C-alpha cells in the first residue's frame, strides 16, 4: 500500500491497545500508526483515527477511507498475511504529495493546473474484473428520486472507468463497472465509520456516518485483488444535490463526491489538498462544487498505472 506520510510505529498488541473481539470504541490507539500487531485474530475489531474494521482472513485485506466536510481524510488498512501476521496501517493526514504541480487559485476548475498536475498516489489493490454494484434505493434522500440518484452514481463510476476529463486526455483505462440495479441490501459500512464483514456484494447508497464524515468507502481484497467495494454518503448530517446550480446552498454534489469514492474503490489514494486542490483525489469537496467529477491529469495517470 502506498500510504500517506504518517508516524510509524512497530506495535505490539498491548502497545496498540488492540484486543481481539473488543468493541470498536475500546480499540483506538490514535491516528498515524502502522506496524505488525501480535495476537489479533480474524474477526477482531480494530479502530484507528475514528475508523474501524474487522481483521480479515489470512491472505486478505480491508481498506477504509473516510472524507470529512473540512477536507481531513482518514485511512485504515488491515492486512492478514498468509502466515497469520496482522499488519495495521492508519493515517490522518492532508494526503500525499504525489506529483510536482503547485496549488491553484481556482479549485475544481479546468485551468492549466488541473490539466498539468501529475500528482497521483495508488494503493496495492485492483479489480481484475468488472466492479458489479447495486444501489440501495431505500436510502435515497427525500429531495430527489431513486432513479436520479442511481443515475448520478452511475455517472460517477463511469467518470473513473472512462477517465472522463476536460483536458483532452485519451481514455486508456481498462477498468470497468456494471450497475446491476437496486437492492434492499445495506452497505457493509456502519454509522460509526466502521467497515463491517464483507458479503461479496458491492452496494452504494446513503445513510448515517460519524459526525463530520461526509462519505466513506470500504473495500476488501484477496491476494491483492479487490472483491467487494461499498460506498456510503452521509445523508444524516449533510444535504445532497444531483446537479448544483446557482440556487444551490450548502448541498454536496452526489456525482462529484461519489466520483472521488469510486476512485478509492478502483485503487487511488488521496493527494495533498494543499498542493493539488483541483484533482479529483484531493480530499476536500466544497458544497455546490462539482468540478471534481471531472478528472485531472494526475487522476488519469494513477488509473493508467493500475489499469
């Protein structure tokens, strides 16, 4: 995994405060930790930096990424090696400096920075087949229909798989997705910013998340291959809009935020908001701003590396 800069700590079970089977609230060693933890077993709950996930079986990993409305990203990865060793990575940072371009005054626009900023950070997880996913229709916010929400989410996934951009960059990304329709299944993401146990079905929708968390993605891998990805947008604390316009006030673009989350699901990590604010994979998306539904140079280069 290419993780964002964080304090590194080779931790024992006692040092991390991780106890197999304890409630998530009791297993939080703080932010910015990474290392091998002894004594953890598959199914144990780990919480770092406000994110939680269950230790996966040997040869598997779980990734959790949450975005805050103020742009503070949080990342948690738990990998169980084939020999049973559990490796935990967690970070609360502004994102990695994955490129050379500097900041732009016009966030989310087409401008020369968005189309010349080559920043990208990739994770060691990829789909080898098609991401097949459902939309949880019952989760739709009251201000718009399930059909409109599903259409916006489909556009978001397509923005990633077709490398949609305003920079005249060709689509050389081989990633693919397939929307399978609506479902009554829930996302395997809890209200306390926790990745639950996977069920092999990828579901996207709205729901409750922790205070301050705008959106969250969880995905699971086996042998480095992604096998499931769930995405939840927080409708309990934030208002959403399908197509922001002049009358938009304090609402977040479904398509823009979901494009960012699908970027994670396809293996892209954050880049620094301070240095690369126009790129889709920068962690801050402002209310009523939808420019980040269109990828920049660095976003496309990252996808090209993986697909």
